[in-house]
C-alpha cells in the first residue's frame, strides 16, 4: 500500500537488543471523515525528491511524506502518539525535529 499523510513524525523504538525507526502518519478529518493515524512496520529505506521523503516499510508499504508536514498532527492523533510514548516505558520516542541526511541514514 502507498500512503500520503497530511502530517508525520519519525518514531524511534528501542528494545533490549535493537533500535529501529517507524513513521507515525496522520490524516486530518473533515466534514464527512474522522482524523486518522497509522504507524508503519518499520523503515528499511528512504529516498528523497522534490520535498518528498519516500519511506519503504518492512511490510512493503511506502509512505510519501512531505518535508514541510513533519510534526503536524491533529489533537486526536497527537493524543494517540502521546499515549504510545507514555505507555512504552521509555522504549518509544518521537524525534522532535526532522534529522538531516535521512536518505543515507542507517535504518
């Protein structure tokens, strides 16, 4: 599946044996739809072109994330993310600023 979120965060997950990254994607609802969110299975590759980061997930999904939408979430989606972080015992954290050089990052 391909996804194009309205907003997104890079999430770092730390376990006793590894550290890996995921995308927390956020969509803004409207008159007929609710806010929505999705967290991918994990990132294994990233490409960049014309302001769009293309993240390849472990499950085969692709997230097309615009660089200007980093950190944008609705109140509902922000609460979902905050609950994940608070209930993770320090294993999950949102990266507050978009890191440089994501394309060459060691996923």
